[in-house]
C-alpha cells in the first residue's frame, strides 16, 4: 500500500486521512482564492471605527481604518476572516500596501482627520509598501502627522531591532505608532522599553465584561501602569457596554474603542455635507 505523507501548509501539518485537517486546508484555500480575486480586482476598502477620549465620548480623537474585502457575491468580509490565513504570505504584504494606500487617500481627502492603519512588521522591508508611503507623504506632507501605524504585539517582537529602526525613522516624519492587542502575547518589557511606541492598545480579551471581572480589572490596572511608565497613550479595545466604559474611565484609560461607541462602517461618519465643505 502506498504510504500517505503529511502535507504542510504554512505552519500547519495536515494528514491525508484526517477529515478535519482536510476541511481546514480546503477552507484556507478558499480564503486565499477569495483574497487573491479581491486584490486583483481592487475590491478592497476600509471600514472606520471611532476612538474616543475618556470623558469626551461625543468627539472622536481619531478613527481606525480596518481592512475589508468584497467576495464574489459583493459581501463585505472583515479582516479577521482572512488575515490569519494570508498574513505570512506575499498576499499579506499586498493587503498592507492597499490598506496604507486607502488610508493615505482618505487623509488627503479630509485634512482635519487623524487615522490609524494596521500593518504587519513583515511589511517593513517590502519595497512596494515603502513606495506607497513615500508617494502618499509626497502628495500630502501633512499626512504624516495625522497617520498612526498599528503593529500587533506578536508581530513587533518577531524583529524588534528592525522595528525599532523603522519606527525611529518614521517618527521623525511625524508618524505615530501604536502597539496593538497588547497583553495578548508574551511581550518582554525590554522590547517595549526599546521600541518607543506612542500608543498602547489593550487587548479586548481583558476589556469585555471588565465591570464584573476583578481579574481583568487587575490586569488592566497593571497594563495602564506600564503605559504610563513609558509615556504612552492608553486605549481600551472592544468596549461593548456603558458599565465597562464607565469603569475604564474611572481607571484612567485615555481613550476607548468598541461597538459601544460605533461599529466599523465603510460609510465615513465624519463625511457629512457640512464637514466636507469645511474640509
């Protein structure tokens, strides 16, 4: 009988006689095909979610532009459904380029806007990403001081020396950096000390239901202490209730983000007729 060898896709090993593994492999293949088609057709957009200051929740401090793609049926697919599959691939780099391009275009269209865009540390040395940034800053020199680049904690610590040089160079141009999903991984404080992030975003797993979770309250207090020590603006992600928002404000979180203040939407909230005229 012919021996069946395991198949490796990305970092995962699949066995031919394992129906679950086969199903996962086929699902990932479908996701990759969907993203490749969307990128080729430029069926890519940003959905905007407000980040509000504690105590002044009626006026966003800035917005986060979250990547979305359209499938063949025109459905809007959120990043969480495809980024884990493509992040380590060339397609992940192309998506980072498109997200940056869309973000810079939005900043150019709305001169009073401040916007955060996600990227992977893997895109730091990607030529097309750097060309996109250079072109955007050349077209609108004010965009740098209004652009925030969000890098996940897990991505940042993969190559801390490279990230440090990259951030230092762009911070001289006015660009700010946020460490995203902080607390989700196992970041060494040494890395955090050396990287000089401007913004610390606390992972949502510690925020959801915090009003009724003494354990999460203790974790968030510790993370806030770290943020203050390193002079970073602190943001609580995934705020979903008034109770949680009130407690987080009491704890001293600088800004809040989550469905309680607005879901991500491809229709920009700030783009009212009056705002368009004033911009």
